[in-house]
């Protein structure tokens, strides 16, 4: 656990002990994800899904953050983290913290979730548990479905150790020939096949449980392969077979020289990612030392890079169980509210009043309908949009393609280096270019080469009776219809003149030659967003000293930037009341006497992924609220194109504070409070009748909606007294 904090009479705010290490903070975030898997409030298959989320989160952390620490060590970097640790010290601390957590997840899976699944007639079995008929059925399945796609690779003097691809699950096979020589082979488990194989009965039908439910039984594919290796190595005796899994450095580092080469360069980097430097080798305890050493030596790893896991390797695949048709074991589905229908006059509705969208409670179809309306409206001349992560099925992109067919001028800024989404973005970029869309790549912006474009903005220019009018959508989340069903985000549809001018200027900076660094209603990184936030924190300090009513509420995904943390500490020292809603990493230590005793940090993790960014400044009663794409991290403030936008409508500011921030701050169902030592405390009351779930509340209490005449109804929803 992090060191105990003392409170000296005079505190220098850049002292290492005032900061929580970001890597260790991330581990605590993922621990909270695991806590959701342990929470019996969630339906059983949702709990299994949280295990899968924990595992995929962990994989990405190892491939990016752990790999980055190793890179720093190899480069002999002397720079220390804000909490004063070298890269080597951070790596050691991470490994020490991760090992017991990973094992705890396996134990919980084995001792708690597997029995609960079995009670629901869902059985995850080891191969040894199968009876004779089941084994025969799985051997037939192996012969017909698995055997044809396997490629055993011998390792000896004539066959060098093969390249092991990233995220691959493998078998290390030890066998012998007639002369009793020990031989070694590597066998990759095909990623194209399910990890959990359904066990059929001999007749091909599953038995019926007494409750009328169909029994579902599964076995791990690697165990089925290991049990049938004789078919792969005829004439040899199989001695041993051990599973192992490899994780590699997956962070793309690209030096962009020419725009014409960017697509090809990114594609090559994606291929190279499969064989970046190995970061972690995971094995089971049963693997003997001699096989571990063979793998470590050939993968050029040290024993410190070995993770021994007593349980299944790479459990992200348990998400496959979610495909079961067992609705009673999943969250109850809901229908998002549709604020803007296809058959409504969307532009007229926006002219009447700014429209605020709160996803997933408000349907993302409203955003798609806005872009489709622009694509089909004969008076629309231009559509410009930024795309960061749009996914595989992208109705927004289809609407842009339709706009081109209808003769609109369309310009799209595609961020090709959206991590782990590069292939999708490359495909869409090529399709857009082929259709005649002017495509600009995020890393090739004049004056900002190498910066990711993370801002979420759409601009529509429309010819109307009194001239051209700009319509704008600004969001906190991606233009991704799939993730919008589970990510909590905000979006604003407006035709305000100043915002339209700002967005036009921003797109000119992104696609042309412009050194615009000041805007009316937008804070843009890297040119002015940091200064804008710092100036407003400092203003809150001055106003609090005059009036005693200082108030800051920041909601974000992560808080790691030392300068922002320093200014928040100063505000706390001045007496400003600060609530930070930080879902993930938080490097600020709350509750330190004379430093941060006026700061409370809460993390909300529940059914939906809290993703919106909100920055609220009390401003002596003339409150100011910014929404947008930027977290308070050095990468967002210094090395990304980000946008925060001001909420100008007093009505909407009141709505956001009363109908969104207050319910979130009242949440006791999904909230953990950060302690000064870096751990989190659950605030859920023992009496469940007094529990308040903000996410459930939003499902039935719209933050903002339109009346039948398209005017907004922002009636304040009273939060129950129990909250």
C-alpha cells in the first residue's frame, strides 16, 4: 500500500508523497471492475462479463503501460514519475500489486462463479471431468473442426523457435520418438475458434433440466487439443503439454514523413504489433522449470517477466457465455429515448433551442438522424466531421457517403492512430476517399504533426432564407453507434453563432494552414485548453477568498496531470469545495490535512461505462460548465487535439447540475471513495432500501427532453430523500 501521509505545517505541492502513482492507480481501477463481478446485485452473466472486462483491460495495460515502463528501463531513462519512482521501481511495484489480484480473480471464478453458473445449468468443465461418451464426442469434434486448422511446429536444430504472436494462446508439447529423445513442439490454439467448446451429447441433443432450462456444458479448447495430440504427432509418444500465453508491446510508434505513405505505414505497424517485444509470458503452475526456461530463453525474457496463473490463461474469452439465450441472467434491456426522430424537422428543432443528449439513456440515433438529415437536405452545402473510433458497423460513415452521393462537400478528419481501432479507421478512410470525401489524417495536421485528433465534432453548413447557418454537434464520446449503447456520454446540438464560428476556425486549423489559438466558446488543446482550466481554477480561488462560496465539480475518466493537480491542491487549501468524479486513474491524493482536505474523489463503475467529461465552476453564482473530450492528463492537454465547449444556456447549465451532477454525487450503489492511501472505500449502505443508483435513476428520469412542440422540458427531477 502507498506510504502513510503526514501533514507538515508548510507543504510544497510538488512533493512526491502528494501524488498517487498512475500505474498503481490504474490497478485499483481494474480492481473495482473485479468488484462488480463479485457484486450479487448484477445478474450472473453480467458478473461473468465483468471478469472478461477485467481481463481485456489487463491485457491492454500490460501491452501498453507495462511495455512502456520496460522501454524506459531499456533506454536507461532517469526521469521519475510525479510520485518519485523510477521506471524500474514502478515496474516492480506493478508486478507486486498485480500478481495477487490476478490470482484472486481466478480463485473467485473457480470457487464462486463456477458453482453459481452450475446452479443455472451452465457448466464449465475441465477435460478430466468429461465422461467416456463426452470425450468421444469431443474427439469427433476435434477431428472434424479443430484438427484441420492446427499447425504443429517442431523446435530443434533444423527448426528454429517460431515467432509467437501477440495475445496468442499456445501449447508447449513435449514428446519422444523410438529412441526416447525428448522433443519439443509449439502448437498455437486457433483464435478463429471458440475458446469454450459446447459439449454435445451422443445424440446431439442436450438434456433438459427440471426447471425446463436447457443445460449448457463447455470445456476449454486448449484442453481438448491437449487430449488429442496423438492425432497430430502419429508415431510419437506424447509426454506433456502445457498452455502458455504471450503478450507483446502493442504501442504503435510512427514517424510520419509523407501523407501518401500514412495508410501503408499504419498498416505495417499493425502487422508489426503482432511481433513487438514480448512483455509477459503467462503459464500455469504445472509447467516444469525446464519448459519455463526454454520459453524464457527463446522469448528473450527474464524470470521477472513470467506470470504464473493458477487457472485459465487469458479469461477475456469468457464473454462467449454472454451469447447464451438466458435473458433472466442479464440486465433487463431498455429502449433509449429518441429525442430527434427521422420524421421531425431536425434543423427547426435546433433553431428553437440547444438540444442536450445524454447517452445511452438518449438514443444515439438522434445523432445519426442529424447527419442523415444533413446528407439528404438539398439546402445543406457542407458537412465536416472528426472520426476517432467508429467501429465496424458505422451508420455515421454511411450517412457521410450518402451526403457525397447527394452532391454535398464532405470533409472528414480520421484519426488513424486510435489505439486498437486502426484497422477499422483505415478501412473507412479508404472507402470515404474512394467516394470522393476529402479525408485528412489526424497525425498530419499542419503545425500539429504527430498529435492525435481526439475532439468529437460535426459541422453542417446550411443555406437558409437569411444566409448561411452553421449547425454543430459537439460530444464527449465517439461517433460509434455500438459503444453508445453502453458508454455514458453527452452531446450538444446547437446553431449558436459563436460556436459555429469557433468550429469553423478549428476545422480550418485541422485541414488547412492556420495558427488559430483563441476561440470564443471552445477550449482547444494543445493551444489553450490547459491555460483555460488553470485560469478558471485560479479564478475560483480568488472568488472564494472574496465570497466564501468556491465550488468545483470535475467529472472525467482520468486525472494525472501534475499542474492541474497542483492547482486543485491550491484551491483546496484556499477552502474551495471540490468534488472530483474520476472513473479510472487518479494521481491526486484527497483528504490530506492542509493540502486536500476539501477534495473528495469518487469513482463510479456500474452497468454503463461513465465516459462524459464535465467541468463545473461555481464562479460566485454565475456558474460555468464545459463539456468535451479531454481528460486532465498530460497526453490530452499537450499532445492531442481536444475540445471542451462551453454550455451557454443557463437552462441547460441548471439541468446539468441538478439533473446529472447532483444524482451522480448522491449515488451510493456504484460509488467508491478514494482514500489518502490510494485505496477505495465502497459507500453502499447495508440497508439496500437506502441505496441510490444514479444509472438506474437516469433510465427513468430524463435529464433533458423535448415536448411535442420540440421545445425543451427541463423540469428538475427530485432526487429521493434517501439519497
